[in-house]
C-alpha cells in the first residue's frame, strides 16, 4: 500500500496522461535498449514511459525557468544547470533497462537533446580495497561505495564544470576498470542509476548534510514484491550462466559450469545472503523519498504508479 502522500494510479490511468506526446522510438531502437530478462514492448513505452517523459519535461522546464529567475535577480548571465534524475531500486528489478529507455526518450525532446546516463557501479571501491577491508561480501551495500567521490562528481556537475568523469565498472571482471572513465560534459539531463542513490546516510569524511540525493531534481524508485524480485534474480542468474559468466576473464567463470540442477539454489543463496538483506536494510527504506514509484507485477508489467 502506498504512503498517504502519494497519488496512486493504475497503469491505464497513467497511460491516459501521455496527452499528445509522440512515440519517438522504433522496435529496432527498443531491441538495442532491452536488458537481460526484460521483455519491454512499444506498448509499454507508450503507456508508461511517454507519460513519464512528459512529466519530467515539465519539471525540466520549470527548473530552468526558476534558475533563470535567480540569474536575473543576481544580475548574471543565464546558466542552464544540468537536471539530474535518480533511478533507484533492487538488484534485478529492471533499473538499467528503465534508465536506458528513459534516456533515449528524454533525448528526443527538442529542449534537452543531450542526456547522459551514469551508473553508481563505477563508484564502487575496487575489489582490492573491499578485500582489504573485509567487506567483499557487502558489495553493493552503502559502505562499499566511494560516496565522497560520488558527491564530488554530482557537485561538479551542478556547478557547471566543463568536463567531469565517472569511473567505469565491468560486470564481466566484477571490478572497476583501471584508467578508464566516462566523460560527462555539461549534459542537459543526467540520469543517475543505482541501488542506494536515495539513501540518507552520509560519509564521515564529508561535511554534515552533504549526501548524494541532495543533487537530484527528480527521483524514481522501481518497486515490486520481494518474491517477484527474487524470482527475477534467479532467472537472470541462469541467463548470465549461459552468457556473461562464460566470457574471458569473467569473475564468476566457475559458476558457468555449475551443475544446472544446483544453479537455482545457488542463485537463491546469493539472494538470501547478500541481495535480500541489502534490499530490506538499505534500499527499500528509501522508497518513500522518491518523487515517483513504479510498481511492477510478476510478469514485469507496470501495475501501479505512485506520484508524490
């Protein structure tokens, strides 16, 4: 049940808010954006993503107008600040696909064609540090991220730094890629996607009150029943066994050769030991901080939208 300060809409009610927003993605575009175990259709794009892109476009316009008022008051040239969208939620809930489709749609609006996507995976500490601190088993938990570097990245973005960079993470090697960075140069919109982006816990090395979510203009939480997310995680694990786990240099190479009869139980153990505790302790408690909650049903379809 949604908290009292959210307006709850069915997917049909939400779809009606698309108004005249045009569908700018083709089936070919969508095929390139789909993630592992995510069967999103053009109908989903029309009914869920287009109303969302319309809502966010209105927020972007309002934010730019407000920024212009401030610049006028201060007697300085108008500066268009990057609008930051956060996408949060559990492992296996579909954040990556959601963020990529949203990026593609937002970039097709004429007022803000430059839309970048950065994931928080790049801000994980390298495996060597996690091993040295004895928290490799807590990878993905808040303490495994370089939150100071994350805050610095977002602060530089908001203050209009000409070019900044984000570290790059490899899901094959399961580690930060040395000396490789994603360049970000004053985009109109930045989508910042990750497990714990809405957390309120700060870093002891930061000044009081400086947290990642301070820099967000709009936030989205992808939600589903826990048992459904667990099943999606198991299905994704089995698919990765046949694909990414077999890649050269893959961190989980030994799992690719696991007895197929034992694989679902192995996936469920990882879920119970790592991903479920992180969801319940750190991720789910941040849901009510989101501007928008997207509730998914067992078949991955969107069943409800909660709008704050």
